[in-house]
C-alpha cells in the first residue's frame, strides 16, 4: 500500500511518517510527503496512492479541499489531520474516512489508520487475476541503444536495475537494455500485475511459478530464475499475492 502525507509543516509530516514507520512498517511500501498543493498534485499524478493524510490549511488561501476537487477520480482513502475543528462537515461531504485533530494522539491516529487499512484490503479482496491478464495484453515501448521496440507486457518476465539502465528480460530469453531507471517502470507498470520485490527487481507476478524459502524468500520465474524478495518488502508482497492472485 502507498500513503501520501500533505502538510505545510514539515515537522508534522516527519511525525506522521515516524508513526507509520513504527506501527505500520510492513503495511506501507511507499510513504511520501508533500508540503503544498502543487507538490501534492504532482505526487498524486505520478503514484496511485491508497491513502491520503491531509492537513486542511495549506498556505494562506488554500485548503486540501482544493486538491480533492482536482482528483475526483482518485480512489484513495482520505484522513484529515488538522488543527481546525470547523471543517468536519465539509470533510465528511468530501468522503473522508476519518478526521483527526492536532496535536496528534497516538491511539486516535492508530484507530484511523487501522480503519483505512481494513477498508483498502476489503476492496482488494474483490479483485482477481483477470484484471491483470486483460491489462497485460497492452504494450510497452522500450527504447534501447539500437532504437525502439514495442513489447507486450505478457512477454516480460522481470526487470532488473543496472544503475542508470534497466534490463528487461522476456519469456523468449531475450534481454533488452533500456536507458531508464527501474523506478520509471515501477510507476508505469502500476496496477498491471508487476511488483517490485527488491530494490533491483520488478517481477511479472503472472510469470511466477512459486515462492521458495532458500536463504530468505525467493520467487521462482517461468524462465528458471530465482529472484530474492527483500526483507522489508516480504510481508507486503505476500499480502499482494493473497489479495490479487488467489482464486
């Protein structure tokens, strides 16, 4: 799951992140912060967040409701964390899941986050592998040193980081080296059945044959490779498999 904190007070952002790191380290794979409306909108454009933690006032004449008006199709759960009591009704109308007053009380904060996680997982349970199968018929344009190549997602087994380059491994055993960082592909492949199991690897979960316990956890791919799942991503990956790939 991915969470974005938006507050113009960097100290509050740091506090919220520390609470998430302490109590929900295995639940959130990405915890980002933004300190203005423009930064928040830019972050939301680049990443499909599951949860938004929003302050109300963001600058002299701006509120986080201005953000919500511009992202009406966003399906992220919303929790307001604010020092202002008089926006509760507007928050409810905007579809907020909870409304926390500053100073943040740990117990209240945890109750709100627990509620959000429960709601997110409940929605995930209604999803199944067929959504990925349909999306993997789409193509990805890969630009290498020799030119450009159009490859269907269902041809890709995994991607491996190589500094400023990314190696894309196909089921045909071909390797295509692309002049982009792995992070660029992580954002582009969001919601298509690909998953970043390690800082250096993104796998196509529809091309895995199993998971083995050998020197930690490894995912076995159809082409025979065994790719290590990093310790900090392990729990979230298992939850992803349980939520999306079990039939």
